[in-house]
């Protein structure tokens, strides 16, 4: 691995990268929050079901 080539590749990548606009950012944020909420809800349901089965 050539460090100069790696740095040059990094610089080229940064030049080509563009900042996403607010709409794209908000859409990604909604999707991430929806995913976190879904995983949390599944975990809560599993915990609730097992607590009912154990003490039922």
C-alpha cells in the first residue's frame, strides 16, 4: 500500500462527494428512527410475552 496513493484516492473521493440536501437527510433520519422503533417494539413484545408466560 502506497500512502501517497491512498491519500490521493481519499482526496479524490472527497472532491466527488456531495452534501445531501435537507429532504434526503430527513428521509434517512425517518427511516433510521423507524428501524430503531421497530427493533425496540419487537424487543418489548418478546419481553412482555415471556414475562406473561413465566408468571402466568
